[in-house]
């Protein structure tokens, strides 16, 4: 079995090559290592090889890891899972980024509960880009109203959009989904927002996502192996 450093190197090289092919600076694409269900030791190993951004889906699991790894004070924690109202206080206090905001009520609670001593919470709105019944996220028609309502919240900083498109190996279909998210950001910016983030692309489609402008890609299995 390959070690985490080998896997990280391969994923990093994929990102680099995809960016070059798209005519982009590879430095404009950041890797979030999705560490859900992985033990703290795996995160520490990835950290030792230079990885700093980690994505978690499950709050209590993430808090336990944060406690175990508290000495690594430059880790950047990204919450990427569905958000329940009763979890917003802890999410607001313990994460730098939240990628999965899809309702105004959740945004308002995160804003109100963000501790004053911390910088504004960086957030993305999750979009159900392919209108799948099983996926979370706001639909494209409702997105502008939600974004414009979130923008004034002082303890949040709306950075962009996140999506998990329908799973497919068809590169053109992948790119079509990611293109819709890219165009949605552009449309919001024409309404006066200043969004700079597209959180899209995972192990199976990160090349297509980067070709369409991804600034964060979220990769788990190809770094850590199968979930524990």
C-alpha cells in the first residue's frame, strides 16, 4: 500500500497538470484533504508532508480530531457536510471555512454564533447543481436571493459556491455541471458580489473541475485510501 506522502504527491501532480492544461497557475487551485472517518494519525501524517487544509463532514468526529491535533496550530479546518441547526454554534466556533450553507437560517445562526475573537467565518453556498433529489443545496433559481441575503451578515464572509455534481465518468457531462457553477458565480458578481471561490471537484472529476475554474478541490480516498 502506498504511503500518504506518495498519494499526496500524485494528487498534487494531477492538480498541477490539470491547471497547466487549462492555462491556469497551479497555485490558484488549493487541495482540501477530506479526512472524514480517518484517524488523527492519518491527518498528522498528511500534515507532515505539507498538507494544511482538511475537510470534515461529521461535527463530533471533527471536534475530537481537533482536540487530538491541537498542537498543529496552522491546520485549517473546513466543514463540508450537511448542517443541522443544533450544530451551528460549534461549527461557527471551530472551523475556518464552511462549504455547505444552503439556507438563510443556517447562515444567520452561524453569523450570530461566530465568536467575536475570531475573524469572519469564510463560507460557500452549496448549490444542487444537477437538481438531484438526494443532494443538499439550493437550486440555481433560488441562489441569487440567498446570496444577496447572506452578503450583509457581518460575522460571515461569503466567498463563493460549492457543488457535488451527479457522479459520472463522462468528462463532457462533468464539465457541463461545473460550468453551470462557474457561470452562477459570474452572474452573482455582476449583481455586485465579489466571489472568488469555486469549491468543486473530487477524486474522479478534479481535472474537469479545474478546467472550469475550481479554486478548491476536495479529495479523500485518493489520499487516505478507503474510509476507516
